């Protein structure tokens, strides 16, 4: 038998030419998005003021399993993809595990994460529609960077509302976005009505993703039709674009004659997890195979493991449609000491439904344990992971250690979503012993749950 | 004809198993390193107190063209190599040039540059010799990061003397080294005799590479034999290890049925340039082909274009052997406003000899022109380049624009040595219009030349 290589790159010819739409094989669909005023399901037309038309179509498409990737997007994918499927030989050796650990590494592009896969698609459709630009929010900055890159490529403007505390803590993220002509506003700001309202109520707030989404949506809606809002996670369309991760992984594993027993991904809004697991989850739903699929989230922002499956707003300002998802409440703001990203209050409706229906497991970890894993991984595999990605590493290590105990040589696949170059303040705190863990009490969580919309659909949660 | 792919990765089987030693095909050898006390050529044994024995052997080897890469090093190379050979379709289109532009991208590893290729080798030989660790200097931090990574992998200690101004300006570089257990001391420091001496003479100095080298050498020599000094550039052994860049490039181009008309690399101490050009320069020396080979350096540190070809110390404290090279004088310190790396006062003796003998051209650029090229490249090719690498980009763009004028479809290959994530202060200054150019006057350079050693060998320069 030929030895399995450390890194497997598909050739350009082997790269997927279609995205995969998991909804088309789901036995039951996620509950529909609701119009916040009428509480009726959003139609494609309802979405046009917010999203590009093609993206609105993709958002609601429950029937087409495969959707062609436009050639121009394929060309850009070829500029930074395929991403490698890597066999973690050195990590396996360090752990002394019989498990085979693979990871799909999405960090080898300048945005530093998988976010570029959807940014390119969304910028492309905005250009096709003749728009002048897009608006968005960013927290840690990965999405804002990816979108700035994509918009720069298509000569679109890119207005990024960046969560204020990140804006102040991560000046270099801001600088990278500026290289790509991104225009960055700390959020909440006085440039939007909703921003001014939030500032009037909470003058000292350091912002949240939910606030920044509200501002970005308002900026798009008030652009006289010249701009649309784009989002880097949560949405069905984003999971569709990110399916490239899972599709490439599956093709690469097939070339190695491998199939994962366990698929692991970190979960904030669900973009990486939904993309990575897509084809494997399809196999599971259709009975072709039965891999364990594990979502990993921070103990300080535990939407799947401790949230409610309820209708909620996607933003803090309550200007977006409502989605049924696992949520901590749109008013939930993670503890300021939380350093590891994945801070969103909700979770992709697709993943929420699959989790609710028992197709997926979820675990949560405290951040010091996550950074333990990150540093071990960096030293053995020579890649400095993003803290977000390190959640998946932590879980993969723990599963590999269980294999060591049981003697089982399971095949583990996890998603390494990105690199940690812009997270060095968090790493320094960890190395200096200044990182604390925080697990919200039930009472803490109740504050967030109190912000859930009081609508009939939520009566029995 | 099949379209040339955007990115070509060799398979593991196609990766080189030997380094290439350019000296073995040179018609005339570089002048030998001299012992600073006796002015006699250094013997292998003379080098043992400073370098590992195998590395001392490699340093002096003028006869073996191919040197086996030990299997353990090959295994580590496979963890982050092969690096892609990329066709710059988008840049070509933006320039409207008939030229075909290729670049070899060495930045996709956590150290962020090609430096890891030699760091891995030097750490390996230190481990083989049973040492407890190594000492080194770092300026911008690429080499210190790479060496920390490599030492962490082999469980060696890594003492890094970091030029004080970089230490203060780049806290995140320091943090990355700490993840890999690197121990970092700002230089000049009070931990060495030479450091204390320099501080007594220049209490306000912000340090230089030359000072940091002096301190690192002293720390190794005074370790009771438990440590050795390692260097990331200039040395023959480093160029040997970096030949992996050129060898992979040549194999990949052969697969595409291509051969470069022009090979371009940035040049500080010469590690990347020497590695990239090695097999192409061999073809040129032996008459198999005749590519133009261009070294690109900053106008503010112009060792090839305005330096003297003379014997000089490799460090400011004058504790190292002397090498004959193009040099600005070991007392030369580049202007503080210079942001683009490549700040070393000298140049690899191998490259110096080849340049002196007419095998190579050299050009210099002011830094604003370099950052113009960096930003254009980032926007079109979606990779944020290190400022060092952007020197090569600038030259490649200018050569491609010449092709546009002449209508010639030349094939250009350049080395993209690394990424710019840790250089965002410089990018911000550029974007804010706060970056100035500086070209030293002849009188400025004379100050450096005055520091050249007053020895018989230098009488006629």
C-alpha cells in the first residue's frame, strides 16, 4: 500500500464545479424564515431589498441538490483553492493514538479563513446585479477581510461595520481590510438610526455582532437600491457556498480510500461546520453511511448545547427576519473575557434542524482547554490555528485519546478553518496565565432568553 | 493544449530528495572565509565552536553538487511543502502584458516565509549532534519565528536576540515565537559582553541585525558546548537548504513545458534569491540556457548596487569570521524610516561572486514604489505579500510592462517569499501617505565603508 501523503491537493480538474445544497436531501426542512411584521414566511421577493436576487433564490431553494458554480467564481476559487487535506501524522504520534486524524485546512489564503469561499460568491452576484457595493458586519475580522478581498477583486465598495471592541483590539485586521479598500466603521456608530438608538440606550457598549448586523442591514436598505447586505454565516446560501469544503474533503478522502467515522467542526453561526459536513451528512440522511458528526462550541456561548430552539431575530436591533434556530436570544452578549470567536447568539437554521432531529452531536469547551489544544497542535503540526478552529482541534484530540483507550483506529476528519495571526493578544494572555474560563449560569442565560420575540410560534419552547 | 493551472503543487513523490550545491558548478569559487585573528581561511574545525559539525561541512563543501536531504527533514518538508508555483493570471490581466508571470509562493506556513526551509535543517543537525539548543538573531522576525517552530518540533531550546526596534514594534511576532517556546531577548542586551559594550558606547541604539548576530554568537560560544549559533541567511549552508525552492520551481515549470526568461528574487542576505535561482544559475553557468537573473534590493540598503566587494565581518561587534562579499560595511545601519526588511549590510558570498563575475543583474527600488506593487498584487492575486517579497513583485511588474511595450511574451519567474501579516504598521503608513523614501548619499555610505576591516585583502577595493 502506498503511504498516505501528508498533504493532498486535488488538481484543478478534480475541483467541484457545483455546490451542494443539503436541504434537497433533508427529510424535513428547517422552519421558514418569518417576516418580522407579518410573521408570514418570507418570499423571495421579500428578500430582494436585503439580498441580491440570485442569493435570495439560493436562500430559499429547497429542491436543487447541486447548483452550478459560475465559471468566474471557479476561476477565483482556483486562485487560492483547492485547500489541502492534511494527515496529522505528527499530532497522532504525539498523542500515541491509533486513530487516523485528517484535517481540511482553509487558512492558506490572505483572509486567513474559509470565509472567502462565500465572500467571493456573494461579491460576484452583487456585481452581476450591477450593484455599486455591499454592506456587512464583522466581529473578529475574518469575514470583513474576506469580503474586502472579494469586493476589491470585483471593484465593489465594501462597507464593514466592525464590532467596536474588535475594532479597537485588532488594528491590524483593520489595516488588512484597508489594503483591499474596505471602509470600516466601528459599531455601534452614529452613522445609522439603529446605531444611534443603541448608543443612546447603552453609551458604553463595546458592540456585538448582532448590533453590527442591524447597522449593516440598515445601511444597505437605505442605499437607494445601490447596495445589498451580505452575511458570512448562519444563512442557507452561505452553507451552500461553503459546501466546497466538504465536497473537496470527500473527493480527497475517496482518493485515499478513506471515509471518516467522525466529522468535527467548530460552530459559531455554522458556516464552516455546515460546509464541511454537507456531503457526509447527506450520506447519513440517505442511509449510505453513518458517521458521527460533532459541532464544537465555546462554553461561554453555548447556543446548541444550552440554547432554545426558537424563532429569533438574527440581529440585536431586531430589524432582520426571524429564523427558527438554536439561540441564546438576540440580546445575549458573550462575556468580555471570551477570546475564541464563535460569539454569535444563534446557529444556522439548517444545522439547528439537523441537531434537533438527532443527526448531529454538540459539545462545548472552556477556552483554556481550547488554547491548550491550539498550542499542542501548533508545535506538532507547525500551523498556528485560529482560536475558533482550535475548538475543533480540542474535540479531535479528545476523540483520538478515546481511541487510544479503546484501541480503535477510527478515522477522524476535522475542519481547520483558519490561522491565528491576528489573535496573538489572546495567545499572549494564555501563555502568561491570564486567561480565565467562564461558564454562564442559568440565570445569565435567562437574560438572553428574555430577549426572544414574544410571538405565537415561541409559545411552547 | 491544456490550460496551465493557476496553482501547481508537486506530489510528495515529485519533491526533491537532495539539495543542490551551486558552488559545485561555479567556474570560480567565492573567496574563502577568513579567521579574524589569523586572516587565514577558516577550516571546518575552526567552525565547530560556532556551527554544528555537519553544517560546518556543508558550509565549506565546494565539490558535491547534490547533498541528500535526511529523511527526517524530508518528512517535515512534507508537512508544509511543496509550495505552489502560481501563474499570475489576474496580475497579467491587470497589467495588460503579453508576459507570462509565475511566482513560487513560500508564505503558506506558520513562519510566513521561506526561512523554515533552513530552520528545519539547522535544528535537525543540532539535534543529531546532541545539543540542547541553538542561538540566533532576528530582525523583522521571520527567521526567529521559523527557527522557534523548528526547535519546538525537535524539543531544542531557541534563544533569539531580536533587534530592539523590531522587538518593540512587533509584539505579535514575539508572541508567535513564544507559542513555540522561543526565548526572546531584545538586542543589544546586557546578557552578553558585546551587548554591554555596544550599549555603553551607544546607550540609545535601537539595535541592528549585526549587533544581534554578535550577541547570538557570543551566547553560543559561551554555552560550554551545549549550543551552537545558527543564521538564517548569507551563509553557503543556508543557500544550500533554500535550493529546495528553485528545484521545486524547475520541476514544476518542466511539467508545464516552461522555462523562465527572467528569474527575479528579492535580496537581503540572499537566502531566498540564492535558493530560487540555484538550478537556473547552474544552467546559465554550464551554458544550457541563458536566463536573466535579477536581484532586487531596497534603495536604502543597496549592498549589491552601491556596496564594495570586500572582506567584511558578518556582524557589527566584529566577532565573526570575515567573508568577501558586497557590503555597505558592518557598521552600516539602514535609515530608521526603512520599512521593507532586507536590512543586512552584506550579501551572500556566493551571490556576491556571481554578481561580480557578471552572471547576475541587480536593481534597487525606493520603498513607496515597492508598496505600490504590494497593494496592486494583493488586490489582483489575493495574497498580501511581505514587504521583502514586494521588491521582487515590483521588478516583475516592471519587466512585464516592458514586455507590454515591446510586445514580447517573456516568461517571468519570481520568488514570493512570504506574507505581510506582521507588517501592517508599514502598510498603514503607506495607506495613510506617511511613508517616505530615502536614498543614502555617497557621504552616508562612506560612514559604513569606513567600518570595513583594514586588512591587506581590502587594500585595492
